[in-house]
């Protein structure tokens, strides 16, 4: 499933990160890499960006950035 | 001799807190050469000698994408520090070590300062410090940056481990990349390709990571080697994409994290509870960023900031005003009438006083902003508003700059422009810098109040609301325009950490506030004083010629020659309130002569000539030469528009707080009506920022080019909007 489609409080494991270039680098630098477990923590009042929990900290991501991340939902 | 130490680490890892703890007041803030990234330096005396400490910008990684990262990397490469003290957040170990590993791959001597052990303990995270140190082969010292605990031990460890470059850490990136790296490393060694500065293997890794800074250097160094290296990279890239459906950049990041994970798994860290369990901070977020409550709380907090800043700063601003009034009074009685006196009082004291009058406002504003920034709330505001700002090519973090500048009427663009510093993305930041001056700052309000009271008295509230809306819409549309033309470029990703809420340290907030305030004061002493004198000269010179002056003298003597000596005596000794009716009438006629003389002088001044010169064009927007002069004066500070209009309409200087006489005058004056008034309101919203703001834009954007742009572009835009409105309005109404 795509990260954009995940509901709040849903958890899963990252399968792939397709982004390249700057966005890809930033995503990976923050630890969003295959095999990591994430949990959707919340969404901004306008439904975008999304905040998620990974490796014990909270990260925000715009929906069009989340599009690049595939997740296997538990 | 002092030893050069570098503090590095992730944002929010407590790096600045440790820096403040180590250096105290012995610090100096500047910029890295040629860029607007802040460079903080300080010294720290320890039992082991004097240490000179540089606080590198906080980064998550060392790529060539962000300015901060490039600056940090260049500094490390060029300055060869004796020790890199890497501040690592113990409660967030895995991600923080990602940067550590990159330092080690560069072959830098690293000491890990393991911060926030208390937070980790609270979350029942156990860390085996010795094991971590042993596995990474670097010293690890637990510290508490806030309380200063572990500081001594840290200094001892640093000084006993200082060294030059050390053996680079070699991580396996998988068989394909590893064997290619070996080959490339050899090639790089043989040709001495970039090895004067960088380690061979590191250069090879950067080629795989497609790091633009290094590959560009490589092309300049030796095109042949560069091509060969690119060839190897391309081959592996193709191979990986076919066999594993991935690319080297991804593989490298995966393996770095893999390396960290394997270190941590060897008994370094253990969790007694689920790592993604909701912490207090997350529970607060459930409320504070809630769909309905979030925006309400945000508005309440912004109002609180305004209330705090503007009501409490009023008192010290009053002291400043009184002080400069007092100094002006001394100058008034000490100096003989004439040009020197006028220069000292109207040029220097009023100019610098007006600028320093902002100081308390800026201090309070930054005290508030520093609190929100350090506590973590600013990141939440950016998170909630990003969707809106992004539509216009801005970033969620632009919000603070807009609000401080007067997004809710009554801010000030000076701290607003300075608040744009919290934006890390250069393009969005520039667009923010250039558009925040459209907001309705406190100095534009007297102008609006005057015009609204005179021409829209029945609909005051609606017109004021309309003004606020117009300035927001204008600012956002201009931002969109700039971002799709001269500041074009992809939106910077919003991959941002929401740091846990923390109570800011008083020391941190005070240092932060003082830094910004001091930078502002330094400006007031130099550029701003110069501009203030130029503006004064423009409104004073060349003055009236002798025949004209004589004419006014004659008018005065005509008035005084026909009144009795008793009344003249009365005028000499009594205050205005105690004068008899006759004497009062005489006094008023004399004052009118003064006003007329000031009016004639202003009209004849350089500013007046500019005003008259432009009348030919500005009449399309409905402005005559008087309005033009007032607008020139408004470049000093927007409220000067009001006082200059007063002089131009021969009613003396008008106190911006008390404008009834001027509104009556304007209502009766030729060429004034609601149309002209609203045209002037539009012009005031959009035209050139006051020069204090312009100076700040130059500083924050890193070039006078952008400051000049904002003056010219804004004025042209304002003129266009006003003319359009006035011309269409003239047809319709």
C-alpha cells in the first residue's frame, strides 16, 4: 500500500522508496528506508502533510512525497 | 596554543545548548564566507588549556543538497579540526548515528557526546556506553547539555584524544558497490584525483551518491578520470537497476543504516517498551495539531505573542522615546538655530532614535519566537499551515515571518524579515523575505487610520479588514509569481522532524534574543544612520532662497507691527493656554506663517522637487506632489507619511497618533476623495519597504541586489495597482 493511503494509527513496514535526487536523499537520511517500521501518527488540519513515527521519533512528510513510499501494512 | 574543536550534530540534539554551556558569553556570531549560514564561534577554557569551538549548523546528513550541509562539510575538510564533538541524542540514537558514521567515513577524529540520557531513561531505553564506544572505536561521553553534567568529563576526553585525521571507517555497501569502490579507490590514488583534500574512497562513495559538489570538482580536476569514474558508476547503476530494482544512492543509505543497526543490535541498546509508544509529546500533539482544536489554539497562541510583544514592549519603547526626546531637548537648547541643529535633531537623533526605538519591540518579539522555536511549537505551526503556503510556492515555516511582519495588523517587517531565518530552504526563504513587507506593520496603521477616518468613516471596520485581506492576497500572489519566475525551482521537501516538546532553557533564549537584537543595533549605528541623514538632507536642501525667506519675515513683521506692545510682551512670557484672546489670534497667525514657510521649504527641497517631478506620472494614481513627498518620507518609516502630509498641507508636523486636523484638511482639499484615499492605501500596502527593512533584507538575503529589487519591484507594483484602481474607479464611480 502507498503511504498516502494509510490511515491515522495504522502501522506497517516500508517495502520500497522510489524517490531519487534531493527528495530521495532527504527521505533516506531520516531513516525512511526499506525494512523500517512506521506508524502514521496524524495529519495536519488540511489532511496534508502527514506525521509519522519511525525509530522512536516523529517525522512529517507531504502527501506528494509520501507517494514515493510503499508500505506493507500489518 | 588553542585547540580547534568542532561541535556537530542533528538539529534538536541539544548542540546549541551544549555550545552555550561550554562557551557562555564568550561567543561570536558571524556568517560563513559568502553565504547566509550562521557561524558561531566561541572559546572555552578548561583545565587542559584553551579550546576554540565552532558550532557547525545542525544537519542530519552531509550531502551537497542543503546549504548547511555543504557549509559543514567544507568547513570540516578545509579546517582539519583536532576533534569533531558529535552531539548525539540518546533517545534517538539510531538516526543520530547516521551523521556520526558519515564523519567517520571522512576519516575525522570523532568524540560522541551522548546527550539526553535522562530522556532515554524515562523511555526505558538502556544504552551500554562502553560497548558503543568499543564497537565504533570512538570515545563516548554521556552528558546533559542542559544541566552541564558531564561537561568536565567531556572536555577531558576531547583533550586526551585530539589528533589529526584518523583511519576512515569502511562500511560494506554490498558486493557490487564494494568491488567497484575498490577499483575506483585505486584509480583515484594513482591519479592523485582530488586527494589533496579528500580521502580516495570517500570521493568514490560520493561519485556513487551522485554528489554534485564533488563531481563538479572532479570535472575541473581531471576530465579523463572523472569520465572513467562515471563509467564505473554507470555500469553498477545499470546492473543494480536490473538485478535488484534499486540504485546506488539507495543502497548506500540502506547499508549505512544497516551498519548502525548491526552495531546497536550487539547489545548496545535495549528497549523495555515499544519504541513507537505515545510519549507525552505525542499526546500533546493529538490536541495541538487536531483538525479543529489545532487552528484555534494556533490563533490563540499568535494573539498571545502579539499581546506579549506589543503591550510589554510599549513600556521600554516609552523609555527610549523619552530618552531621545530628552537628548533632542538638550540639543535644542544647546545648539544655535540653523542647519547644524536641524541635522542633529531631525537627521541624527530622530533617525537613530526612531530605529533604536524598535529595539525593545525586536527583543520582545524574538524572546517570543525563540520560545516557540526552542519549545518545538514552531515546527507544529509549519506542519499545520504548510498546505496553504505551499500553494503559493512558500513553505510551512514561512508562517512566523508573515505573522510577525503584520499578518495580523500591527507587526513589524524588521523582526519579520529576521524571523525568516528559521526557514532552511533557500528559495522559499527568499520568496518569504521579499513578500513579508506587504503585511500591515504597525507603522502603516496610522496612515490607514488617517485615510479611513477621513473618507470611509461609516465603514471603518470593513475597510480595515479589506486592507488586511488585500495585503495577504497580494503577498501570496507575488510569492507565487516570484516562485514561478525569478526564484523558480522545485519545492523543498517537507521531510521535517517534529521534535519532542521541551521547556526551553532561559540561557538559550536569552542568548538567542540578544544575538538578533545586537545584530540589529549594529546596523542602526552604520547604514541606517547614513540613510537617515540622506533623507533629512533631501527634505531640507536646498531650502528657501533669501527673497523667499525675506517674504516670510515681512509677513511676520506685518503681523507684529499692528499689535500693541502689551500683547507682544504677553507672547514672550506666557504659555499658550494663558494667552488672552487677542494674543492667541496673533500667535496663531504667526504659527501659520511658520507652517507656510515649512511648506514652501519642503516644496523647494530635493524631495519636493522629486515629488513635483513625478506628479506628471503619479497623477494617474491620483497623487499630487504633496502626496509624493509624503511617500518619499515614508521610506524612512511609514508613519512619516502622515507627519509629512501635515507639513505639505501647511498645518505643521502632525502627530501620527492624533490626526483629526489632518483628516479634516484632506477632506476639504482639492483632488481628494475616497478614490484617491483608497489608491493611496493600496500604494502604502505595496510600495518599497522602509529602509530599515531594506537593510535587513540585504543582510538576510546575503546581497544588496535583492534589497534593491524589493525597493524597485514593490514600488512599480504599488504604482501599477494604484493606477489600475484609480483609473477603473474614475470610470465606474
